[in-house]
C-alpha cells in the first residue's frame, strides 16, 4: 500500500478516532464570501495566502501550501507537502501539487484563465525575498497589501471557532486546578512550568502558541515569582521575567520559588489551533498585604473593562478609562509596567494567533463587534519586588461579553 493509498483508506477513521475535527465546507465558504466582499471593495482580482494561519483559516489545512482565491471562481489550494493529507483535511474542491514556486504562474493562469491584474498579499509578514520572488513571477500584476482584509475577517469568530476557544478555556481551568496540587516551596519556576505543560498536554493542549510577528515567539510557561515578576524584557508586556538565558530572555527561570511571595502564572492553551490566554495568582502561604491589595485593584480594573464591553464600545476609550481607574486606585506608576516601560494596551485580540484584532489600546479607536474575542490582562508591577495580575479571554456577545476562561479568580494559596 502506498502512502497516498493509506491516507485515503485509513487516515479518515484513524484521525476521527483520535479526536480530529475538520472545518466544515460551509464554514470555509462563509469565510471566502467575506474575503471576496473586502477584496472587491479594495479592487483586488485575487488574493494569495502564504501565511500558515491565514491559509489554514481559509482552507482547513495547515499542510505546506499556498492558497489562491480569485474574486470570481473557486479557490485553488497548491500543496508542496503533504498533498494527500491536504486533500483529506480541506473541503476545497481544487487541490493540486506544487513542486516548485516556478509553477505558480502557470497554475494560476490555468485556473483563473488569466493572470490577475491586482493580487493581494499578506505584506505585514511576507519576507522581502519572497515578495521579490512573487514580483518576478507576476511581472504584469500589481501586488498590493491584503493583510488588513484577512485580519478584518478573522477578527469576528464564528460559533465553530468560539467552541474551540471555550474548550481551550476548560482545559486551562483544569490546568490551574492541577497547579495548586503541584506547587511547592523549593521548586524552580521552570520546573513548575514544565509540569504544568505536561498536565496541559495530557488534556489536549497542543503546546504551541502562535503569534503574528517577526522576531517574537510565544510559549506557555510564564511563571514569574517574587522579584522575577518585576523584570521587564523584550516582549511588549508589563513584565517579561528573567527567562533561561540571554538567548531566551523571557518567562520562567531557574529561580527557586519561596514562601509568601507573589507567583504569577500566565499560561495559554491551544486547542485545535484556537487559543485561550489566562493569568492567575498563586502563593505558598499568604502574600504580603501590598500584593493582595494590588491584586484587588487588578480585579477592579478587569471588572470595569468587562462592564464596558459590548458591541459599539470604543476600544481606545475603554483603555483610557482603565488609566483613570488605575490612577484613582493609586497605581498610576505601576499599572501595566514600571514608569517608562508601561504598555499601551489592556487587551489583545486572540484566536488562531495571540495578537489578532481587536486591541483595547492607545490609538485603536474602533468599535467592538459581536463575535470579537480578546484577552484582558490588567497587571501591576513593582520592580525588584514582584508583580500581580489577572487575565481572561472573553467573547463579545449581543448584550455584553462571556468569559471563556472559567477558572476561579481568587489568589490560590498552597
């Protein structure tokens, strides 16, 4: 039996028995309809998706591929590796092999009947070398930035997508419950994080947190204890942690966790590609009152954001109101980071990637819409001492919002 025969005959039953869920054709079709509406408004004759999570969103497969979506006509999925799996995973009708990028113009012309005059690309993440190569392959086409339209359609989550994010939140709840049983004095941050990751993977966490970015990786084990919680690093977040080395300068370190100090755990879960981001506070014995009071301030800010969350609410206005509340609570200089290093957002969009739309942030003045999902994360940082914070992933509903990360928000003392 060849590999292709095995994939066609055995793979469907095996993958189903192991819990694989494939994106329905109706879901993919609705996404293409929305994409084409925006393509037409921008004057694009076609869109070429080269970024993995974009073509996964539009095709249902993450095999190594390119997805060509004409304004008129059916999409064409061109697969470098692995063709037979892509055909099983994607409901797209036209799926062909792509041995070399040199074949791309002929495949497009054969499928579309011509070369597109205006071709949209994801220029926010497309490497310059790849852009120049595409420019040489389509010399008569105008290449334009289509990254905004793909990010715009991805910002509204369907019930199919929210189901996976809710499942990720349920896994997160179990992981945090397990954390209370695992944590003990004398354990290092990275040891604790590794045990949490093992527990999460047993429950279905896929391990990888994707982010749409250059030179930034995301991962699950942000465990920041005591003074390590007050360290800012390369990531755009209120605190970064020490990390394991200058080559990996963020997150959990080899620091030994001690009694009565704040232990912040920011642990994201990925389930069927969709993520839920969550932060909870732990301590071995009771934390000093300073941190307990600051954590209550984070909860007050968190609750104020959710009270404002509804369709039509302005993202920037919500963020600016949290600055006012932090000032009134006495944390102007420590809210969202130490002075001079404070972040300019209170929430980031989340879904297939950690930094999707919307952003509740400075300069992001646009309305929330039903179906948007974001992670709200008020945090307070005391350099040299520690940090406290809270994070939940929520979905905007018709009347307000729903928390997708249901773990209890009280400080967990062990």
